[in-house]
C-alpha cells in the first residue's frame, strides 16, 4: 500500500519522472536516437564535417605521411534550464467529490499518488515537446535559439547554405515536376558532402499532399501495404503517417502532424513547416544530451529530475520537474531541409 512518506522520496520521484508516457517524439527518436547524460553543467558539442580521402601510397622504407583528418569541432555549452513547477493544496484532494467515490476502495495516499503521476505526465510532456521543437529547429534551420527568462543564446551547428532549399520555380504542386528526381539529386549532394546518404524524408502536411498526388511519384512509390496499387498509408502514433518506400532513392516517406503553442505569441504552429520536407539519415551519431541538474538533491546524472517539498501552513505541496537537454546533429552534412511549395 502506498504511503505519503515513500511517495515523495527523491528516488521514487525520479523513477516517476522517467517512466510516465510523453508527448510526440518522432523527430527525436528518428534522427537523435542516442542519449547521453552528464554530471557536469556543461556538455561537449561535437560537430563533424569532412571529405573522404584516400590513404596515401608510400614505400615501406619511407616514413609515414602526416594526413589531415576530417574537420571536427568541439565546444562546451551550458544547456539552458527547463523547469516546470506546480502546487497541490490539501483542499484540492480532500474536498473533491471523487474522493468520496474512492473512500471505500482507496486511501488518501493512493489518491495522491495517482494525482502526482497525472500531473507529472502533463508537465513532462511540456518538456519533451520543447525537446522535439529543438530537434525540429536543428533539422530545418541548422541552429537552436534558446530564449527565456535570464537566457538568450543561439547554438549554430555550422550547416552549409546549400542544405536549405526554397523552391520558387518547379514547386511540387506542378504536374510536370519530378520530386523523385530532385530528391535523388539532393541525396547525391549529401553523400558527396559527408558520406552519409539520407534515408528518411519527413513531410509537412501540405508537402505530402502535393507529393502523393504527383504522377511521377505515384508510379515510384512502392508501398509495403498494397491495395490494387492504391496508396494505403499506415497511421502511426503521435501524428505520424508512414506512406511507403521509394526504392530508387532508398528512402522511407513519412508525414508528421504535430503542433505546439508558441510561448511568445500564443499562436499554434506546426512542428514541421507544412510546405517543407526534412531529408536526413537515421544512421548517424546524432544524439540528445542532458546536462547536470543544478540541485543539491540531484545526486546522479538523469534526463529528468523531479522533487517535492511541503509547506505546513497553509497545507500545500510543491512539485518541481527539471531538465537540461540539447539535441546535437554531429554529422551535420547528413541532413537538409527543402521548402517545396511556395
């Protein structure tokens, strides 16, 4: 049976914070699948760019030649803090009508435990959605703007200008346009630049509509589920739809309908530009890193740290969920973003 003493133990709260279900994480899971945690408030950001050189021939009697490796830069960055804080007062639990309903089957500790899990899930979703936003920003702009109370910074990962395309002519809603041919050329450019071939394309809502209606695409799209040659998309969790596989460019096609509310304007925005396409590889060393939690009770490296404290009069309990995340693309040449509709 649950009791309030054990429920608010620090280790128990950390377990709750890391186990509850979360918001959409498709971009994180697809392109930043690896995770690292740090006991330092600074994390090292490593970005690799380089050509594929051939090893030089030399005589065995000649000293080996010193060769220049791939371009690699490492710098330390202090991830901006994310905090979600909320309060539960005694009358919110004791005075609720549903407490009477539970009176014969659940004690107050069990009711509080359910409330803690429910509220923690809601606030963790806010943090995870922010990390997903960071992933979208890196994949569509090559940088992340960290702006908030007491912090304003831009983390630029050094993408090249040609990794961002905005079509003005030959947009994908034209019947004579061949999107597959364009993607084939983009893929070749990414392979030439960094040696890693894009294999996943994530479309915004308008871009996928134009793409699947294009006659050149209809004959190239090899669906894993077929119905007399008609497109039969697989709807996956969290706003993701899988549309099929294009053999000639070895690419899986997805669309992603995830939204967020801009905290500065209050406007609801799409996580991926409706008119755009993210084209990248899920085979890179890209990762999510989590810096140390600046809290005396945080005794270990963790992605999320949840703590609680009680105020005696008036009776209330505060909860604080903290995280220090950053997404790092590492092999930056493996990614590009194209706005394919005007």
